C-alpha cells in the first residue's frame, strides 16, 4: 500500500469515528425521552373501518358534578302574569318547597314568594324569590332560566321545560347559614296550565362564591329586571303595573 492510500484510509476512519461521537449523545437523549413517563391523562377513541382499526387519544375532561340528591324542590301554581310589551311579561308566584341544607340530611319545608321577568322571544327569564323557613329565617334565590315551550304560540301557557341556574343568598347566622353562596342547577317542568315543578341539585365542581360575589350577582339581577321594565315603558313592582 502506497503512502497516499494509507493516508486516505486513516482520513476515512477518522471521519467515521467523529460521526459516531456526534450521533451518540443525540441517540441517548432520544432514548431517555422515550422512557420518560407521561403525566397526561388520555382517553382512547377507537374507530373501525373495514378490517382496519385506528386509535386516537384525546384529553380526559372532567364533567359538571352535581349533588347526588336534590337540595331544593318547589311546586308553584300558576301565578299572576302581566304583559309588559309584545315580547316581555312579568309574573308573580307563591309556592311551597322543601330544602335540604348542605352537608346535612335535614329537610326543611319552605314557602316561596317571588317575581320574574320573562322574554318570550329568547325565551328566557330572570327571577328573584324569597324562601321562608318555619322559624322565620329567609333566603333569597336569584334564578336565570332558559325555557323550551311546548307550543311557543301559547307561551307562557301550553307547558314546556326549563333549565335553571340558581344562586342562594342569606344573612342568617342560624339554621339557613350554610345555604349562603350555594349555586345549584335545576330542571323546571312547566305544566300546560302554568303550574311548575322545580328540582335543583347543588353544583359541587365549582368554586364556592364569597358573600361579596353573591351580593354583586344579586344586585346585578335586580338591575337587569329594572332595565327590562323601564325599557318597556312600564315600572313593575311585585307584579303590578
């Protein structure tokens, strides 16, 4: 072998050896990353097409958690309905209910007295209700509702269903005190004659409202009611024009 050939062989060997040194760290890092455990929780969705099966992973999402038992149930006979304009009505109602306090199996009979402003065009409603316990303690409920009327041309009669978001507020320091700041979700079954049956469950997957936040929501609700009535050119107080 000539000196020139021997030099060429050494040069090729040196290049190959350098390539191995450069590639090795990257290979080790890649292998280490593959061995790292993943902290994400995934749900696998499998779809079959002919003889071919494909799978894809999607993040696992937590749902809305409600109490296993209702915390408030209310039966309300048809109330007094007063038209405001072609698309809005006001209503007053008096009903009877049962309340189960948070973290307790104690059931309390209540009397409810409230007013509501409803939009027949949306259709939706906002209501303020005062519930009274046998010992005289009271709590205020602010309700936001989306309604599906069975026959929109007959609304508010004709029956239907509503989904409600409810916020409880009370200044009580006694029996009803645990109710302050509680948020609930409920279903309202509306009968053809206007009678309604409300069942509500406590929302348990949210952040509890502070007293200040609850008060703010209550004030905002009252402002909304006044705005709707004023826009219609009518002042509504207790359902009377």
